């Protein structure tokens, strides 16, 4: 799917409560962008920093992207820029996890060896089945929605009836938790979700029956047989996603990407591509995600044709309408 008609603007906002939360924001602009390097990792992108938002529309839909454990608001630049080019305001906060390897601004630059060591330390925490320990993320997500819809500038630019979520790994849990499966955190303002390789095994199978909004689930073929003991759904990732998909209300989509790992949804840290995806995988992820959001949040039926086709790079593609 081609880039949208808009150029892409970029800003970093700070919301302060008991702590300061940085939020990366991409949006449509008329200003010509240039190559942009994000964070100390230098993730490549193309954006006009600080540019004014385009006046082509009075209001734009809002997409909030939640990174995985230890990631940051710039972990999915390829997706955020692409969505903004299609007319979305995209906000991606830095969550305050125990380990943080990517930050929008600042942070500590670490080698891959240091990250691997910390990641192994974090696995016990990540795979602990008590979802209550990640409630801090849900509070942050609610804060982001509230602030955008209440801010003097942004509330005039956002269509309050067109808000969607996208999340990778623990960010998938974060997005799911406020969309229906966890009763006390359900936010009726959310109109659709995209879940990328994560989150489903922290809920009971019947929890997905409470998900009443359009959903898209994605995961990688190379992680499909991964299995963890002690989880609420102690099955392979392929089987657990199948349970989530079958129990979710229509419309729902299920995507398995050929040769993709759990980290294929992240920007690559370096030219080796380790702990990140390829350009071809990024093109696939962002195209299906934005086509889905445009169809079910914006009501754009012209994306039906794209969504009905199974790309050759998909090892599995199911949908129920």
C-alpha cells in the first residue's frame, strides 16, 4: 500500500503528573519533510520537525501506539510516519518500565550484549501471569487520551469519535486491557485495536468475548510455536492467538507473517537487523494496520479490496466479517 497524501510532521510533548511522560507525536502537515534521525539509536525516518499541522481537514483521527517492554515511543517509527501520511495524528508515549532500552529523548545508550543480559533478567517479570503488575501502563494510556482530548490545541484537531490503539508485545496487552477484556479499565472511547505479537496470553479465553470493537491480531511465523508455562493461556503463540481471534467480535483479522520473529515489529537497531524487522516486513505491517484502521475507524470502504487479499509474505491470513 502506498504512502498517504500528507507530508509528516513531528513533535515531542511532555505531560507531567507525578512524573514527566514524553510523547512522540506524528501528524499531517503541508511542510516538506527531510531525513530525520530519532533518539540516540538514530532510527531513520522522514519528517518535518515542529511543522504546523495541515489545515486540509478540521479534525483528524487519533492513533495511540504502545511499545513493548523496555522499548520507547520511537520503537515503531515506520508505522507512525505511515499512519500520519494517511491523515492520522499518532501519539506514542515512553512507558516507565523496569528496563528502558529506547527513549524518545535522552536515555542510556547500551550495547546489544548489555540489552541481552537485561532482557534475560526481565523475562521472569514479562512472563509473570499477574497482569495487575502492569497497571501503571494503563494509567499512562488513559492519561494520554485525556490530555489530548482536553488540551487547548489538540482537542480542536482530534475527532473525539475516532480513536484507535496499536500495541506491540507488552504494548499489545496495554491496548487490549483498556478495550474490553479487563472490565475495570475498559475505555469506551476506543473504536478499534491492532495487536502486534503480544498481550493475548495475559487474559483468559472468555475475556476476549468482551472485546466488542474491530480487532486485528498479528504475530511472526518464527515465534508461532513459542510456549510458556504458567500463563493464563499455556499454549503456543499460534494457538493462543487463534483463541483470541475466535472469541473476539467481528470484524476481526488474524495475520501470521512469514519468517518474522517477535521483534520484527520494532525498528532495527543497526544494519544487521537484529532485534528488528526488515523493510519488507515493515511495509506489510504498516499497510495492513492502516488499511484496517481506515476501513473500520474512518469507514473507508475503498480499503476493502486490500484487506481481502492475502499477501505472499503471509503464512496465515484469516478474517471474519
